[in-house]
């Protein structure tokens, strides 16, 4: 889905909001959507569906624009040297992604912590790398480890913790159709492999501190 012709407005420190599209790519994807809609038995010439293939193509390009982002570069754009060595947590980060098995959305929240080792990062960059990885065809387990590895390799902290809680429409709308199912995945490195540190992280992300 990545395409260098995609126009990026509001570029900010390696993060871009996509609100314009490559016309040739959109036309190609829209043609495929037209074929799919026709094959399921619909009439693509009726009023309500006339622009659906183009809209769906633009939606798909936006939902997968993470392929054009470099998460490590996003982190490196706001790295600072500092002696702070306590836990840094950013929790309740909204996630919207696409299941690569059924091309249906999954959505939820990520909770991320790291313990600095001489370098800290601007807090807004952590949600941005989450979005950069999430805006791709994904599985929740890989998304969890990609976020963890990016922070670990870029910041080289004393430890990283990532927990993701998500609802998958491939479970809610089809298959077992269990409407209240939530999938939780986690990954830890360094100090967070210590039970006491990990327990403190879980307690803090579970607490209502507002």
C-alpha cells in the first residue's frame, strides 16, 4: 500500500496526517472494490454505491498509511539526554488497526512504559509510533512486539513494557460472535521482567489517577 506519490499534509517531526491521495493508486484500488461489490451481488450503478469504491479506496489507503512512516525516526526526532531513571508511562493510547486475516478492524488501548537509561523522548512521540505500526495490516501480537522493539532499540532504556487490550470485529461480527470478548497481549524487556517492577506497572495502568 506504500506509495511515494502520496501527499502528506501537516508533516510534524516524522509524523504525517494523510488527507490527500494519489489519484492513480485510488483509481486502481477503487476498480478492485467495484469488482468485489459486483461479485457479492450488488449493483454498483445505483445511487448509494456510485462513489463507494472510491470512498473505500481512500479509507483503505488512510488505514494503512503506516507503511510510509518510520517509527524509529519519529522517536529520534525528539530524543533528549537526561538522568531521570524512574518509570515513564503513557497509558490509554487509542489504537485502530486492521486484522490481516479478515481485513476487519480491531481497536482498543495501549499502555506503554519505559525506564530511561540516559535518554528520554517527547511523550507525544509514543502515541505516534503506536499509530505508525497500527496503521498497517496487523495481528495484535506482532503489533505489541513491534512497539516494544522499536522503543527498546531506539531509546536503549533499562526496560520497556507494552500491554494492548483490543476488541476484534472478526470475533464480534463473525466466527464465534462473542460480543464482550477483549484480547490482551503484553511484552516486557529488562527491568520489567522483574516481578516487582512489572506489578507496579500493572497497578499504575489499572489505577484511575485523574
